[in-house]
């Protein structure tokens, strides 16, 4: 059978093993053929001469807040922003939606909304909180990609942090189900005591906030949860690690046989405390941004393959949640999902010589493998979903507010210049960002 829905010709296909020039034939939402000079007809042909074709990114960590807080960000605008950044699959966190995804009924609500509104593929995290340990098995049956717990205050009243007994008992259940626990690993005791101390002593600036959530707080929580994972034999995923010390703890645990992976975020690979001081609450997150030495150390660990996954931790809010508030009171969350690939290309590929193969491993291949999606996603292979990002690696642009697809058009990356532009994003064989004309015109 020679007929295709689409043929992408002459593109430079990026895999974890290298880069090769080839054609891609797409039929019935999947990759049907990869070959030089595909013979056949197609309803649509795309000339990708000189352009790189990446697997669609998998963003394992977004907060789209729907239902209940759709005015912060919604599944429609959120998925549109991801598509503009070359992402074709996302995992939505159980908070900050209302109700949070901690019960089967809440899961159904969110799934129904996502089915109607998302323009790309998705999976849903389930929440693990002290009140819902008896709901975990049913959430697993519903199809959650895994469970998320906080080891410190989440900032959301209806999603409490999990103390040690909840963590251990929940991990025992998750292990029996063969699922995985993702944790926000900061010590509640350390962060709460230091935050109270700062406020009581009038220490209210950006560096005071960062000092109230030190790297040591992450290290304490990570060490504790690694011990629980070992004892419970539970698969573990540490999210948004902000420093090399945290990653190193996890690397050592892997050598001891603990089944654990670690994720960092584009903001920890590109922004510093100095940027935070300049930008204000728009750059507030938890754990907080660190100094330049931490940025460089994290990149070195990416190069060494010790960072498994890079996810955006896109956590938006209306701008008035940040403007006109003190740094401790302002909402903590960075809007960055649209810029993940741009950051990885500019800061990694161009500035630090990180190969494209290594970038797609952390943003595509590893997420698919870790969360059991590698039969259909994560790489460009025959039989897999036709999820692709076509980029002009050399084209530069300065990000403007008007470029953002978010509900609230702000981001710490606005005004920054990036090399490497997404021209087309294809999800399940359909163009969800850009136009065929845009790619063809890039060659003229």
C-alpha cells in the first residue's frame, strides 16, 4: 500500500543513537515508513530539507488546573502552548484543580474535560494525600500515570502534604499495584521553620525566600524518601531537583539498586537567583532558583546522563496572584511549558554543546520508557504514534508576550532570544501547531 496521509521529505531525524536524513510516511495516525525517497502518494507533503525532526516532547509535569481553577490555566490553552513548544504528550498534576485528582470521581471530571479540550495526548497523575489512601487502587484502575505526593506544604488547602506514615503506607500500596510515586521533596519542617524565622525578623526579599528553602531541605527529604522507597520496594520519581547535590544523592541510590529517577526543569537550567531578583514573583518557584554554579553543575549532570527527565513544572496563575504581593505571599509557580525545547536548545545545544541526541533522551525517550509509553511514544520509529516536532535549529527569535498561548501571557522567558524554532508540531499525524507552508517557506 503506497498511499499516505502525509509524507515528510528530506528531514534530519533525531534519535538517541544519532541523526539521519530520511523521509517519513504517516498513515492512520502512526509512522508507517521511514526510508530514503519514499515512493508513493500522500494527501499532504512537507519539505523538511535542512530541518531537524524530533520526537514530540513528553512533558511529565504540568498544572493545567481544570476543572475548578480554569481561570488560572485551562486544558485548551495549556495544550496549545505545549504544542507551540513541540510537545505532543503531557502529564497533568492532581493539583491545582478543584477538586484535586485524589478520588475516582475527580479523575473522571478531569478526564472528561481533557478529552474535550486538549489538542494533544495526555495522561493524568493521581494525588496521594493523608485522606485518600483507600482511593489509590481505584485511581490506578482508572489509569493514572502514577501518584504525586508533597513532603512539604503544597500551598493548596485541599491538597495536604504527606507525613511519614502516609508516605510509607501509600508507597506500600503503590508498590503492590506496580505503579510509581512522584514526590515534591522538600522538608516541611525545615522550610516552615526557616520561613517563619525570615518573616518574624523582617527578612522578606528574594534571597531571604531562597534561603528559607535551602538545598539542604531537598537533600533531607530526598534521603528520607529514598529510604522509604527501598524499604517498600516502591518505584520513585523525584520531581524538580534544583541542584547537583540532590541529583548526586539519587545517582548513588540507583547504584544501590533503588528504582528511582530524577527530573529537573528548564528554569533550573537557565535562570538564577539574580534573574529572580530582577524579575520578581514571575520567577518564584519551589524549590527556588539557585545560583549560576548550580545551573552549570546541573548541565554537567545532564551531559553525563544522570538527569533522567526534564519537565516544565508549568504552574501558572492570574498575574494579580504575583503582582503587588511580597515575595513570601506571591503565588509560587513558573509559566514555562511553551519554552522547554527552546531553553534546552539555546542553553544546552548552542551554549554548552549538549548533543541533540542527549536532549531528546531527557525530553522524549526517557519519559516514555519510565512511564510505560515507549511502545507508542518517545522516538521516531515505524509503528509508533506520529508525534513529531519539526524545528529550524538555526533560526533565532525573541520571545514576545504575543507569542504565548497561555491564558495569562507572562513568562520569565519573555524578552529572551532563542536559537532553534519550532515550525510544525504533529500529534497523532495531525498538525497541531504551525502550517505546512511555514516549514516550506523556511527553506526559501
